[in-house]
């Protein structure tokens, strides 16, 4: 990690309860933008998004 630089990026948050969301479209716009930015930074799609501690509180974005 020698030569690596830490880069902080500020993004808008959300206060909406997302625990009942079962699709990407049901997430607040700010949460969608956050996930898309992670994909952009790491260069791979985010398939699963956990929206709570229970097994069924999971959004599966499928193969894209």
C-alpha cells in the first residue's frame, strides 16, 4: 500500500427507513447514487444490498 493516498468523498445521506425496500428502485435516490458510486470506484457491480439484519432484508440486483 506504499504510495497509496486516502481520498475522502462527501455524499448526501438519507434518513428514510430502507428496511422494507426489496428492489433497487425502492431505495431513496441518495442510496442509489451511493451504490452506483461504489460500483464506479471498485469497477465491479454491487449485486447484494443489505437493508437490515434479517435474511429477507436483502436486495438482489441479479446478474448485470
